[in-house]
């Protein structure tokens, strides 16, 4: 009886939440970073702490001489902090790309750059680079989309 | 056979973090040190639990179940609401025991049953209070307040219906939802900071 009541209550919260704030999937990477900052949490620090916890978890597998699950290994690679010394060329490329993203984010925060100016055109020359993987291109596309959306938002607000 | 979706854990971690910040704010929790009272779990703890369970294969995922992120976000939301519910039950039981102890021969209360810290805020899981919190957060935002009224007063939940009721396009409604999310988190951060400042000023 109690369980049914709590299930009903959860459904009701979900319904209200959906109407007011939308589906969780509507929160993209850039907006999620923004929400975390608004909540007083630095996204990079969050990732670094998750990496540390994952690293400790991986040590437990190693100590028990158990094979590390493929997804844990993948997660360690993906969450490896940008400040850590690069181990491979892939690490180096990821760090460089993230730095570029940060510069773009900072540029985007300078409203004077876009106020009253004509629409910015993104060259997207990186699309021609053969050495970039599909994942890298996806990442750069995401940065471009985010930048474009923020500029549009800023124009609407001002 | 469909190839399983390839996860990007950096993206999953950040997006789940953003979702957790929103869910915390929906239930009135704000500030970088916000935790669910009683269980002491933070945004980071909830994100960690979901990511670790998925990475270690405890949370199975098949493409037929929809997008990976949506699945993990649902698990995250359920975990947070369950934790809030458990905390509320524990508190209710604690209070019952305190009042029983208060009626005992000694007449003294069992202090151990009180929340461990005065800074702990227990969240009520009543719908009325959810509505009250949402209304308070958007009281000074007329445009966003319109969406709140459509959902809470007219009981609408479908995007098309809400947009029609407000006389706006669905794109504008999407835009307002984004502003609602951001404003809600900002409002709760400010509220959390005010509470934190009060607790620091008041000696226990």
C-alpha cells in the first residue's frame, strides 16, 4: 500500500517535472556544465573527483587480480584529468582540444564580441582533417553547436 | 544485431551532474555542499553511484531500452527521490521514538535521534510543498511564471498543449524550459548560501 503510494507520488513528480523542466535528455553537455556552475560545482573538479574514485575502484580489481571491466577502463581514459601528464598522443590531442574548447567558452562569454555584430560564420575546417576520428569531429561539432546556440541566446536576451 | 551505443564517460558524467543539480534544486536543495539529509549523499555521490554501476556492469543496458543517457538519468532521478524518501521515513521514525522517549520515566528526550547537524534540511516529499517551492522560485519571473501556472494550475504536461495554452511556439517553450532549469538552480544556490550563512552565524 505504502509502496503503491510512493510510486504514484514519483509518477506525479515526474509529470510535473517534465512539464516544467523537460526530459533529462534535453540537457546537453554545455547546459549541464552551466547548471553545475550555477549550483556552485566546478565541472572539471567533479570529473577529477569521479576519476579519483574510479581509480581507487580499479585498484581493488588489480589487488584482487580480477580483470578490469572494459567500461571501467574506458571511463578511466575518458575522465583522466587534463592536468595529468599525457601518456599517449590521444591524451595529448584530447587535452589540446579541451584547451581550445575553454578558450572558445571564454570568448563566448565576452558579450562585447557579439553585441550588434553580424552573424558569425564557423569555418569548420576541421571537417577536412583526416587524422581526426569520428568521435573527435563529434566533439568539435558539439563545441560549434554550443557556441552558435549561446550566441543566439545572447542575441535574444540582449 | 544492433551495435551498442558507445559511451563517452566525460559527457555522461557532466550531463548526469547537470541533471542531479536540477533534481536537487527541484527538491529545494542548493549550494555546493548540499546533501540529502540523513543519508549525506551529494550530487557527486549520486553521479558516482550511477556511473560506477554502469561501468562495472551492475546496471545492464541494451540499445532496445532507448538512449543510454536517458536510462542513466532515470536511474539517477529514482536514486535521489528514494534517498529523500528514506531520509523522510527515518526522520519520522526518529521523531516517534523521541516523543515516546520523552514520555518515559525520566522524561528526557533521546538526543541521538535528532538530525546529526542543525544544518541538515529534511525535504518534504509532499506535492503541495513541491508546488510551493516551484512557485517561490519563479515569483519574480513573469514569463517563466506563465509556464509554472500552465503546468501547476491547468495540469498540462504535453509540450504542444503547454505551448498552445501560452500562445507561444514549441521552440519558445523549449527555450523557456531551459531558462526555468537555470533559474531554479540559481535560486536554490542563493537560498542554500543564505541558509549556510545563517548556520555559520548561529552558534549551535
